[in-house]
């Protein structure tokens, strides 16, 4: 009995943290500063003005991803790390976290720092800033969808494992649907970084993470 309680209490705590992390990710998405209009000089000033907010939002999201990865490692262990789909889910999701962290670091910390350096620069000095913005934008253009792609592949792999384990077939099917839908949406918009697909993909992933956390809280694993 004592051993069962030792196994259950940590699982419920991990499930609660997992759900809280999903809610926090949605809150951070909602707090993301909007893009400024106007010319390049106006964009620089806006990015520089929101440097602190960008650091909190993007840095907070990086921290949330780290917490989710720890919780999902516990989730995978309880689901059975000896099973290939479970191992694939954990590795794919970890790869996705790495790519997303690179995108978040570039978008939320590097670009605002560049903007703050050049915001008051004369017009003839802005060519260097434009080149750096193009480089950073090109990096984000690949890092963000690759992160979502690998995370979605991880969710689909966990869904496959759950659907075949009898633990929660509904959660497994949801994982397959969420992962497959995001991968299909990314493939359909491969030539452009569609913000609707990105935001929708992050929201759908948060939904599945809430469901996965509820499995741990309800002692299903």
C-alpha cells in the first residue's frame, strides 16, 4: 500500500504540473507583442521598446518547454520506455523542444537586442541591421516549423502507444489526430511560415498535454 502511494503521489503532482505548463504556454502566447507596421526604422523602435516584454514571454516559454519535457519524460517512463513508440515520442518531442528554443531565443532575445542597438542609429547605418534581421528571420522560418513538426511527431507516437496499450484509447486517438493534423498543416504551408498554423499548432499541442496530464492525475498510468 505504501509503495502504491509513493508511485501515485508523484504521478499526480507531475500531471498537475503538466496541465499548469500547458495553461502557462497559452497565457504566454496571448501576451506575445504584436508586430509593428511602418518602415524598418519603426520596426526597430518597436522591437527595442518591447525588449523586456519579449524577454519575459519568450524566456518564459523556453522555461515552460523545459518543464514539459521533464514531465513528459516521467509520462513516458510510466507508459513504458521499453516500447518503441514511447521512446520515439520522447526523442521526437525533445528534438522539437530544441528547435523551438532556438526559434524563441532568436525571436525574443536576439532580435530585440539587435533592435535596441540600432534603434537610434542614423539611416546610413541601418543596412547592417537589415542584414541581421534577414538572417534571424530566415533562421526562425526553419526553426519554428521544424520544432512543431518534431513535437507533433512525438505526440503522434505517444498517441500510437496509448491507442495500442488499452490505457486510454481516446487519448491515443486524440494524439494521433492532433499530431497528424499539425504535420499536414505544416506540409500544406511549407513555403511560408503561416502564423495561424503556428498558433493553432501550439494550441492543439497544449490541449493534448492537458489530456496527458489528466491521465497522470487520474492514476491511469
